[in-house]
């Protein structure tokens, strides 16, 4: 049994709608994240029991759960939508780990809520397996992210454009589900009471060091700017493309949230895009830092009335904070790229060295992840070797490293700690989803999960999971799944 608390349920009533999950026909556990359960202090054995699986499917909730759907708004592809909210996700409550950190436990695909807007509130197997695998891969890569506690089949079918699909629910764990769009929801309604309560709630849960800040709203904005700049810098350093960076998918805790049409790039391309619904390439790889800043501008606008009693002064304070985004992002991105190149100290031309490598990779149509693996584990067939396409760049890089053999070994170890050998390859994800749907066989999902959660393990070099797709295997579009 899980003992839930729910601090979000103690916020003003406008912040959410009470709603219970819709029971499903025949719940069956696909995968339980035993390690995560243990981290959270949960009884994994109970979660895998009939009673536990019924909870993970939404069929029976503990008495301590105060299930609710969160209200929020957002800009979707730049277009304002005044009410979105959890249309297919239900927050069961919060658990507190041994370090006194709170974590939301949420069922995604648990049925209709007051925010469903005509949708069925359900999830099908493909997006559930994708979110489970990619979010756990991101966690293994050290990226702040929501986590997957469980994937549960429902024993029912949901109707999508391609026909009936097997239903499933993912149990999502997050430090918080509050988004920029949550603040926008109340700012648009002029609900200052809920905004003030939300600021206090986020600070208490995510940024407790700001509790005694003189200007809580400004301090919160500055903290979220740093968290988002750091997060997106991490995305850029591993070739991750979120695909749907709407303000309702921008977490104020600085965690990756909502793995819809996301993808890791194979061949490096600065303007790479996968999302089928991003017709204007708004959220292409190279645009992610700019869009993060745009989202933060919207957060700043929500907080203006709380920053200063003088409106002009509020705008001045917020603008100064937003203007520091570029500097903060470059700081985090420079640290990431220096580590990928094994540079243990900073020099002025380091970003230019990294940018030159990326440009050469793009010109030569080289795989992003594999190229950095080859730099970390050199061999005669790599593009950095004599006669290779990147050999001249390699000479410049070696000159930057210097001739100290001890320093060279430290650099090699650093690169091997930050450059993954495997990522969740799009074509392999699509293959295991197809097999799961067509044959009710999730063995490929389990096998790939074991690999991508140990992304730096040298044993993966040269494996199927570390190998870029053949031209006919390339995935050019990813889909949201709703």
C-alpha cells in the first residue's frame, strides 16, 4: 500500500478538478521500475501484486489518494490556448522519499477528465512504451526528467487514426508537474490569489532556498531561467529534440516532461526536425534554446504583478533576468561541450572548436552519437584517423589538448563518462512498438531498456543498439500519440 499526501490539493480550488481514473477491463503489468520504486521508498513487491497493479491501472486507489487533474493553459506552437489541463493524466498524490523530497505519482492515460476537450483520455501501447524507455534513458544520461514507475496494459483497445490500438497506462513520477502554462492559466484570469499560492508552492517544493527571498517572484523567475537553460544545454549536447516545446510542456522545475514526438538525432543536422505536427519547424534542434527563452518570457509576464508595485520597475527587473538567458545558456552549453571534447579547463576558442566539429559532421553527414563515441574510443576506422574526414580537425583538437600524456588520459576518461555509446534509436523504438502491437511481444522493449539505461557501458560498442540506421531504416517523422 502507498501512503499518499497531496500538497497540490491544498492549493486554491481553481488549480485543479477532482476526478478519479476510469477503471479498465483487464490490467496487466508490462514493466515495473523496481529500482525507482526502491528509491522512492515504495514496496515493489506490493506494486507488482494484484492490488498494486489495480492501482497502477486506476481501478482501485488507496484511501490516502486525492486524485485530481491539474488546470493549466499554454501557447501551443505559438498559439494561445486559454484552457488545456490534464486531459488524460490524473495525479494520484505525492510520496516523500528518505531525503524528504516530494514526488508526484501520476497516471497518464487513465481516462477522461474535465479537461479532455472531447478526447478519450486514454493512451495506446506505443506512446506508453516510448515514454517509459526514453524517460528512463534520459535519467541514465543524467538529464533532469520525469521518470516511469510502471507501464500497464489495460486489456482494452483505443481508437486512433490507424485503427484500434491496445491500450496502456504509464505511471509517471515527477518532482513537479507545474508548468509555465500553469502560471499562464491564472494570469490570464487575473486570479492573483492562485498565482501567489502557486509561487509559494513551487518555491517550497522545488526551490526551498528562496523561501526567505526579498522578491520571491523575481527569485523564482531567475531560478527557472537557470534550470531551463541548463536543461536545454544538456539536450543540445546529446542530440535530443523534444519536438513539442509548448509552454504547457515547459516544467518550472527544469525537468524534461512529455515525451510525445521526441527523438534523438542520428545524422547531425542543425535544423533537424522529427515532429509531424511541427509544420513550421518551430521546435527544430537549433531552435530549442531560443524557444526556451520565449517560454520564459511568458513566465515572466505572469509574475510581473508580484515583482514590484511599480509596473515599469517590474518590467525592468523581468527584462534584465530574461536578458541573462543567453549568457547562462552559453555557460551551461560550454561546460557540456568541453566535457564532450575532454577539455578539463576553459579557453576562449573552445566553443569555436566544438562548433567547427559540428559543422564538419553536418557536411560529412556523420552520426552525432557515434562520432563522439569514436572520439572517445579511437580506432583506425574512425573519421578522426589519418585519411579520415575529420583528421584535420583532430589535429587542431590534439593541439588544444597539449602533449601531456597524463592530461590526455584524464581527457579520455572525461569523454567516456559523458559521451553515450547508445541512445534510444528511433528505428529501434519503432520496431519494438510494432512488434508489441502486432504480436503482443514486448521482449524487444525489455532488451532495449536494459541497454539504454547503461548508456556509457563500453560493452555496447559496435552493438546493434550503437549502430546508426541504414538509409531504409531511418525514421523521418515522430508522432504525438494522442
